[in-house]
C-alpha cells in the first residue's frame, strides 16, 4: 500500500498536538536551543513527552552553556473538552537564557 508523505506528516503533527505539545517531536531541540541562547529572560515551552535526543540535548546545553531547564509536569482532567486521547499530562519547560548577542551587529 502506498502512503503519502503528506498524510504521514499530518498524522505525526496531530499526534504531537494530542500529546500536549506545540512542537513536532522530531524538532523539539530547536526551540530548546533558541530558549537557551536568548537574552537573560525566562522562556517557556509546552511539549509532550521528550524524545531521547531532546534529553541528551538538554544535558549538552547544561554542559556547554550552563543553562538549566526547569521541567514541570502539568496534569489535565481526562474528561476535559478537547482532550480526545485521554491525555493525563504534558511538560512545561522553562529556562533563563544565556544572553548571547550578535557581536557583528553595528552599534548605533
């Protein structure tokens, strides 16, 4: 049977949304990187279960940048409206950015 890549990608994204995430599980590391490199402000991300790669990436961010993420588990009522798969929880990741700046940017 032939399966279109569009339907497969759509299904993966919908599964991610139903598990509480706002980022595709294959690209979780990108917002984590942007959060770690941001100015010295607190950034927060809502996501479903972390992939093994994302867990390893969080360890590397702590090792190389000294950025530590606070991970909080939020529980939901399984009968809540919009909770189609009976989701029990999702993750809120937050961190204080390392404060990286573009040193090539012209000073005004």
